[in-house]
C-alpha cells in the first residue's frame, strides 16, 4: 500500500541561534513522502537567511517570508491552509525530532483509522521553564469524546504534547479557526485546537521518547508573563467552543469548564508558588 504524504509546518521567529538543529532533524526524517513548509514570521535577526542556507536545493522544502509579524497562531494557521497532504505535523523552531518520528506516528494512525492524531513521549534538552513530565497518558486511546474533553478542559498533565504530533489534515483544517486569532488571543490557543480535535476522534500515544523539547530563556513561553485575564479569556473561549459545537455530553463539559473558571485564582496562586520555588532552587 502506498504511503500517504506528510507536511511538516515549521514556524520561525528570531531563531537564528538554534533553528539549524531543528531543520536538520526535520530533513533527517526517514519517512519518504515528506513536504517541509517553513514560514518565517518577520524575524529581526538572520533566521530567514539561516533557513535558506540550510534548505538549499532540497526539493521537499518551501520557504515563506512574512513581511509583517502575524504571531505564531496565524503563522501556523496560514501554513495549515496551504497543506494538501493527508497528514500534517506542527514543528517548533527550537525542538528536535528523532529520524523515525514521522514514520512511527504515521504508522500508528494507519493502524487506527478512527484516530485523528498520534503523538509520542518526549524528553527535555534545555529547560529554563518549570519542569513538567514528558509523558501524556491521559488521552491515549480514550474512545469516549466526553472523557477526552473533560481531561483536556482540566489541563491535566503535559496536555500540550499532542500538539507536536501528526494529525489527519482534514480534521486539523476543521479546527483551523482555533488558530486564526490575533496575537493578543494567542495564549494557549493550541489547547483550544486540541479540544476541537478531541471532539472529532481519539488520540494515540506512541510510548517512545522521539522528540526533544527545548525551553529556552529567550523563548516565547519563558519570556511571556501571562496575566489572570489571559487564563480567564482562554477558559471563556473554551466555553464558547463547547456551546457552539455541542459535542456529546456538552452540558457536563460546560459545568466542568465553569468550575475551572471559579478555581482559576487558586490555581494561579499555586502556579506562582511553583514558579517561585523553581527559580529559587
């Protein structure tokens, strides 16, 4: 049986110091039918030139230069809009993939036609952020959509890991509006996208460390200090998504989301204490 093609979407911004290792790991993938879409979000440094030099004459690669900064969400949404392959993967400019990463995730999806997304465990290379587990078991082969959504709404564990997996493009595009937001609303929009994806089908976890996550002091996650209103607006977006989409068990999910909003102040205090403890040790 012929293998379906995969497009890896790589968004870059001011990453000239570390994007080379990411691009090399993408080019080293063993999966034979690969397209690589790189979109530089109007970097102020030499990121675009670095990418162009590495890409060279690689026919799998297509490099896009944004004339103005649109923010990471719109950058990835615009790339996703251009994808024509059966599968898509979102890559990040400071991370690395093992050579078998795409091949094994595609194989997992081929074995499970009802699944919409496959992801692996990961390990941390450079981590200047709060330490988190590199394994996310909560959604692995959970068949009932209400159970999947309930887990995601509670943000249990390292919920962000599946966003780095391989997804079916048709499903990913059905959720594209979750990423078409302004920079001010980009806080954890990958969470909203995953919630929409969880409405469409199950997720598969491949229990192998095939991805290296690097959290750098200069990265977006480390430099941004999210305010209470960001958390509140994010939960409100989730509430609107559930009300509009009305998945199975949507009334229960609305209740769970409202509880999470009520608990926000306490959770934020605990997060600040955790951050203080990490920085002081």
